[in-house]
C-alpha cells in the first residue's frame, strides 16, 4: 500500500513558454438539410510543459470535440474547424492527414474514456504497444519489446511479461486503461490529452490512475489536458481550470481561487449541486434547473440565461464577452458578486 | 398529501394494502446467494465454474428508510437489487417482503406482488420503450394491475404522477427521445410510482445524468419519499450521492456486505479497511482537501467474482491483512462496539477493533497477479467472443 | 406522417425544412416566453407540441433523403405499371400476332415494325406488351414470396425469441439446417418436387428460402431486446409476459426485419428469374413474367440478345428501386442516426 500526500507546493509552470496554444478554435458541424451546429465557439487556452489544464463541463459543452479537433481526429466531412492550434509554433490545423498521423502518438498522446473500444480486440497488448514504437520511433519489433515491457511496468501493470501476450478482454478495466496510457506514453509525448480517462473506472482504480497521471506530469514534464465532468478530479489534478458551457468558455481560473470563489453562476451551480462527503448530509442540494436542451443561442444572448439564478434582462438580449482579469477569465453580465463582462459585438469576435 | 387520496378508493379500502408502521422491517434478506454458471461446450454445455455475484448477503430494510448500497462495479450490488425484486433467480437464501416470502412466489402471484416493488434504472433512455408515448408507458403498469380500466379513466392520475415528478401534462403525448436525460429519469420514476409501490429499488439512478441534473433527481427522490412514505434501496457507486440520500448504508465487496451502519456513522467512522480505502479515494471538489488528505491507494484490481479469494475476500488487497486468519476464515458481518460509533455498526473484519485502535498498522501489499484456473480464463474469453454480433 | 404543431401553424410552407430551423423556432419561442416568465422550471422546458414517434421522425428524415425518394419513385412506378399495364399494352401479350413472320431458319425473332416498336418474340407476340404486362406477374411473385417468407420467419423468430431454452434450440437447429442448404438448390428441389411446376411452386420455393433468414434476424434482435432495460422494467412493473413480447420486444425488433423484407423483394424477383431460367418456373407463358421471359431468351441469346436485355433491364431497375428504399429505411430506422 502507498499512502500519498500530494505536495501542496507544486512547481509553478506558468512562467514557461506555452507548448500548445489554442486560439479562437471554432468547430461547426453541418449536416445535410440542417442548420449548422457550433460545437466549439472561439475557444482559446495555453498549455505549458508540466502543466495540467482542465476542460470541465457537462455533456454537449464541446470538451470532447475540442480534444478531437486538436488531435485532428474529427471526420473529414461535415465539419469546419477554424482558428489555430499551435504546437511549438506549428499550426496543427494546417497539417496534412499524414503529418498529423506522424504527430499523433509521437508528440501528442491521447487517452480515451472507454479503454476496451480504444484497444484492438484481436491484437495482444504487447503488440499494440510495440506497434506504436515501430511506427513512430522506427524500432524493430525485437528492440521495441523490452521498451513495451518497461512501459507496462511503469504504468503499474503487474507481471508485464505475461500481460504482453494477453488480449484486451483478458484485462480488467483498470488494467486496460493502464495499457492505453502505456501506449499513449510509449513515445514519450510532450503533450497528453486525457478525455474522461477515469469515468468508466471505479473510485479505487480511479485514484490509482489519477496518481499515475500526476506522477507522469511531474516526472516527465508532460503537458496534460484533462477533459472531465468530475469536479473532484479537477480539484485534485488540474493547475488551471476552464469551465465550458454550450461550446464557449464561461470561466477560467487556477483551481484554488476558482473552487473557493466561483464567479460564474454556472460554476457556482455545479459546485453547489454536488453532494459532499463532509458537512450536513440532510441539507438539500441546490441543483441547476433545466438541462442543456434549454440553452439560448450564444449569438444573441447568454446560453446559460434560462437556467441561471442570477440572470438579468440583459442576459437574454446581449452576448457577454469573455473578459480577463489577471489569471481569471469570466463571461457573465451578473456574476456571483464580481465584475461584469461587457457585451460582445460580432465585430469583436471576427 | 397522503397516498390514499390519489388512489382509487375501492382499491385502498380492501385493506390488504394498508401499510405497516414506519421503522418495522419491510424487506428481510437472509443468506442470499446468486451464482451464475459459466458454461462451456461444443455440443453440450458443461458447467465449468460459477460467478459468485452475490454470495451470502443478510440485509434488512425498514419501512420508510433509504438503504444505500455502495460498491464498485462487479461487486454484485446490481444483482443483489434484482434478486431482491425476484428479477434474478436466487441460488440460495430467502427474501421476505412484508412478511411474505418472495422466493417461493411464482407465476401470477409474483406478477401481482410486483406492484409493491418497483425499480428505477440507471439508463433513462434504455429503460423506456422508445416506441411508446409517455402516456402508454405510464398506463401500462396500472392496467396490468387493474388500477385503471382505460387510458381515459387514468388521465387525472397520469397528470398527478407527472406533476409529482415535476413535468407538465404536455409530456404525456411525447416520446422518450424527445426529452433530456433528467426528464427521462423523471418519467422512469413516474412509471415506478404509477402502481403505488412500497419499495423502490433505484439502481444507479443518477450516474448517467449530468452533474447539474443529478441534484434535481436526488431532491426529487427525497421529496417523493416524504410524500408517499416510500422505502428506497438505492444502489450506487458514488459515495457522496449515497451519503446524501441514505439513512443506512451497506458497503459491498465481491458479493458480500463488508460493513453496514447509519450513514453518518459509517462515513465518520469507517471500520472496514475497504471502506476506508474507498472513502479516501473519492475525489472531492475542493482543492484544499485534495491537497492535504491522505489517500489509501489500493493496489491491484477487484479479483474475479468467478474465483473469489479464500477467507476474507478483501485480503488480497488489504493493507491491514494479518497472517493466516484473514486468508483462511471468512469474517462474518458482526456488531462491533467501538467508541464513537453507534450501536448498530456492523463490520465483516476479524480485526476491526484492533485497526480502529491503531494496534494493527497498515503495511505494503505485495501486488498479486490473479491466477485463475486456465479453464475459467478461457471460458471468460469465450464470453467476450460470443458478444461479437452474428453477421 | 403525424400532423405536428409546425405543420398546423404554417401550412403555407412548402417543401421539407430542416430540423435545425425547427429547433431555432423553438429556441425563439423559448426566448420569447422565458423573457417574460424568468428562469425555466427545474425539470427544464417541454414545448407544448404533440410528440413525434420514432416512425414519424424516421419518415421526416426519409422525406429528405434523395436515395429514398428515387427508390420510392421507381417502386411506385413499378406498382402503378403492374396495375394499369393491361390497358397500357398496345396488344394482347398472349396473342401470336406476328407468327406468320416467324420462320425458324431465317428469321426466328421478328424485328421492330410499325405498331410493334420492340418487335416480337419467337411466337410472334408483341415484346413491348409482354414487358408491360409482365410487371404484374413479377410483382405478384416478388410480393407473395416475400410476404410468405416474412410470415414464416416472423412466427419462427418470435417463438424462438420469446421462449428461450429448448423451444429456441429446436427452432434454431431447424433453421440452421435450412440455412445450410444452398438457397438455389433448396428452391430447385422444392420446385422439382412439385408435380407440376407453376407460378405458385416458384413463390413457395422462394419464400421457404427466405424463412430462415427472417427467423434468424428476428430472433437475434428479439434476444437483444430481451436484455434491454425497458423489457426488464416491464417485467418489474408486473406486465404479463405475452404483453411484454408483443408490445415491447416484437415491435422494437421489427426494424431490421422490415428493411430485410424490402431487400428480399428485390432478390425474390431475381431468384424467380433464376428459377425460370432453369426451367423451373411457370411453363404456361401466356401470362408473361420478366424472369420467365429472361429464361426463355437463352435460346436466342447470341443472335437476338435484346430478348434477354429488355427484361433484364426491367428487373435491374426494379430491384435497384427496392434496394435503395431498403437501404435508406435501414439508415432512417437506425437509432444512432437520430439526433
């Protein structure tokens, strides 16, 4: 057993140059005979080496689409991606499919929610890890094998020699997720995108995986984008938190100020609707009313207004702009006791 | 409002469905076992082993309370819930509901009895027939139990049901795919309420919902309990949710209950090593708590329920494991008296007192790789292969 | 299609409009009402429109699918043709009108001439009239063979899917045996066993070949339904078993079967042509049928390929129509494509 107390004072990566810089990323889906649907709207954020950036939000907030857009994994047809995603000054959105394939796995690794469907069911685990090494590092199968074994060991898979020859279905959920992480890390990517990596796992396994990710970020100075709906995971892991709603950033802040003093009513609503392990259990929860189906269009209002307890008339008539003050960004006309955003004109955005 | 007011008077007046006192035992589960055979064979299936999904559970649920059952996936909590409802055949043991043994009931008697025991499902979309309108979904149960003759007569009650779960009457003519997840779950709850049950088994009622919507449904369940005097068995993996809605909580591990107590007591004084680990692993949306707390990281995974460890089921991962006794002797769920706990705290651990007092200290666990018999492993492989659709 | 709120409100709108614009309208309405009434109810807004069932929403999607519309157009044209062909045909398809022009050695197949744009067949019967009228028999063979196959498959599949255990095992073993015999061979044997081949032996032969396909398909999707939560929910509710099977499991399993039926319609016509080609069809050729015409054309295939060409084209177009319709139905009924 290991009893861990995460270091309170982590190395502050904020001074470093951003490794990945997303600017004004917009993803629009267009289906035949239907109006275009803007899944991600003008999203910008930076990720630095050794930094963990969280994208938080509920279903439909655009967090997974963001990760797919960064990875170039959106389908070729039916969508348009604008803005820029720069990795070391190189815009990923302008790369060809082949260039992106070379980049994925070597410079950027990705971990998905469902490890079983992300692994090839008819290829042994070991082979799947060595394939990545062969593909990106040009290793021979023979020389890749000990590296694969080492990777499996590193992510905490016991008895890696045996596991190398096993198929995904023979592994438990936690082991599969570890195998997937081993694959993502095989080529020591500088950037790791984790899309709900622990959602399908049990809490005790989740704790193991999160501890593993934390360790990797610190040891290998990897930049990590953590996509999740679980505020608890964010509170423990992320340095910077981006709260998304309806495809747009509504609030950004470092985790301590954000969790202690949420400015956006949506962030506040999320925090107050989660039952806690401490405090009075009999106390009634304070849910956010409605669901994302009640959203207003961002183009002429604040999408969250119908569900918002703080909404004023202006929220339904104008679009609030995202305003930065220090490390925090907020998009709200009537925040929880704070500075309001000005209205956003269409010209500002273009 | 009392239940009787919404119920057709004739039905209630018969007296066979009058409710007993709050606090008496409504559901009594004795030594319940559900074992699924693992079959293999080319022509004739041969049983090569069993999955011990539920393996000897004693459980009492009192009228009017909410019993929370927590555990990780594969611990058998869902199977236990279904076995209590007799939706899953039990291998051994008895389930007594309101003084009547459900295990002996069959056929038409069982079908009629189902009126008193309802279920709310995890996946609100999958649990609603996509081809039925909300109206016909809600009327179906009432018709099956002769509560209403036709849809016309049911209308006032349908509207009442919908308003109980916070939906407008306009929802009646709609179909499940036209609702949001939270609204669908409300319909699922309304369907369970439609036959006026006493016990509702809610299997992960909020885990498929968005965070902001979860709280709506949790509040709704609490309101309905108050209004209709319902008894709940809530099955969930989310410890915070269970703490919030339960009066008593049982923790399950590999087919057995390892600890049971009042909710507040259990969360304040977890005695079983597994409960401690589980509680320490839950991420809390508070960075200060996250930064400072001690996590007990369990090594390894849940062993396969097809091949559970001998002795204490948890000994393979337990940081407090002691030589031989933990490996050999399966601890029974027993009442313990330790300072600070209530008198009804039960735990299935040989050394609960010594661990609580600090007499036994945690140590590192050698990660054990699970060695299943070869046949079993192959059998499990087959199960996966069978899932590949026939083309 | 079920009349909806939208149709009722703006009857003047022509042509299909996107779901997106509908959604936008809803949002506008919502904005209008919400502006006045403040925040939404806790459960979220529900608009006051009548519901749209799965079938209705599938139809909405189908209406906009060009593939489906082409398939539907071909199918309707075919059915209409089959009904009105006797009035449409310039001549009686059974009459040996140009028989005196047929000479087995020099001119076995009379060519086109005024009044007979496609010429005649080996007995001097007008080819155009035979093609037109042939659509009727072809339709009867296709539809009847599919219906009989579907009916048989539905019964076997429902029984197997509803009762697990030995009923399922027995039925499925029978079906497996039927599947293990090559379909054409099975049809061949059935036609051959019949003392006097006729149109009906053809239909029955093709239908029996289809039964195991339908049965397996239905059983598979019934089994998938059986493990669904909504079926468990109905059991928990205390609904009778027969009602669970007929109200919940069967209707939800029919989608793939219906799609298969439209595809089978196309193959039934082709199979009928194949059997006729092998001489197992209706020996009485006074009532023409495309498959049969194709079969008879084999004698003259080298010198007069047009005799085979015309019915073959007809069969291809009709089969294409049904297949296009089936494929777009499959897509529309697929729950994954719904949004």
